[in-house]
């Protein structure tokens, strides 16, 4: 992942910001809570799965080079039940309750649009609260890897919340928790994003586009209120391990609500799609493109101390 500042930096909505071994981060304060978001600079990656990946589905290919020219701030976790209530108020729509750090579920794509609209009211002019596109989501999930999972060729239930009775590619069986778990209960990927694999499927902004073998720039499937179905990514606590692969895609109608459906939001600035110069901080070597160093990242000093809290 290229080391570049977003523009502007620090972002105008940030309550605090800094740099750690995963990269740049900032926090958004809303509804009495804070949500950490991670900056994903522009970059390129291989989207989809290779023909020899076990349990591959046809709609995951052909694998192709994708270039994203716009940086994105992406929530480091799925939206929690606490954040949902902080933004939306009212009743908790989730079936699996008991801890406000559990991901919100039983929210449709249409419900999420209402959440984003209300979150938008807390943001400065020129900043949009959005869902990531499928391409942006997979870029974030892979975190520089080309393996089935950001953790490598195999996963265990100590890394991902899925039905451990159905492991991936003849791997060992694991725990079946039969429920969601707190959004930071398991390890983050190499870009500091938690549970991109498992726990809850996450809604994307667009419908599933048909892949072609050619390289593409900023691809997107159909979007908007008239679309009959939108992509969900990541697998969930009730699905098999193979569904948690980085390339796995699924489609749901926009009104669908289930106890395995959640989301994570993103923030973007359409007026300033690119990025600035290199991050001039101490840095360890980043993750290789082949994904063999999932512990990679930066170990530089914090870029900024906590700013004065922003009241919203």
C-alpha cells in the first residue's frame, strides 16, 4: 500500500488522528461514541480468484487488475449496535444482542442508506458517508494479499468467526460460536481492519458487475435505488469458511434483513480524489504484494496528538 497523505490531512471531521504500524488512522465522534477509520490510499490489486483456488465460484473470475485512483477512509470495524443507536436512535434492530460492541445486523441496504444520510448530517461540507464499492471492499479485505484470505491460504476460528464445523479446503474443524462476536474480538488484517472475514456479511454500494480479463480503473457495478440486488462480502458466523474468502461474492435484494447482514461505512471527499506526498515518518517495510507478510505495516511515531474534541 502506497504511503501517501490524504488531502486534506488531518481530515476536517477528525476528533483525533495518528499513524501506527497499520497506517494512518483518524476517529470520528458521533452520538457520544467514536469510530476509528483507516485511510486506504489509491492503489492497484488483483480482484477475484485464480482458477485453482479451492471452492472458487465462477463469478469470481477472471481475476483481473484493478486500479483505484481515489483514496478512502474506511471504518476499521463493522458498524456496532452502539454506533447504530447513536446515529439512528430508536430500537436496536439486531437479533443477537447483549453487547453494544456486537455488529448491528438485520439491517437492509435501504436501512443502511438511512444511517448514512443521518451520519452525513454530522459531517463537514464536501465529505460523503458511503458504503464501499465491491472493488474498494476487496482491496481493503485483501490488504495487499493474493491468497484466499488476508491471513494466508487457511484460516481458523481463532482468526475468523464462521461455522467451524465446515473448515476450508480440508483444514481442521474449529469452534462454532452460533452467534456474532464483538467487532474487535479477533485479529485485524495487515491494514488494521477487523473482521473483514466472517462475523457478518457486509453490504457494498453497488451490484455485482460481470468480470472481464482486462485491467480496469475505478470499477463499479450498478448503483442507486432502482437496482434489484446489491453485493455483500465477507461471509458470516453462520456460514462455512469458504464463504469468508476475500473473493467470495453474494447478492441480496436491497430490502433483505437477516441476522448475518451488517455493514461498515466509508468517508470520501469527491472534490479531492487523489493523495498527497509521502508520509514522512519512521516506517518498517510494508507488506509484499504476494501477501506473505500479513504482519507488515508501519511502526512510525504518531503524526498528531489528540486535537480539541469536535462537537457534533
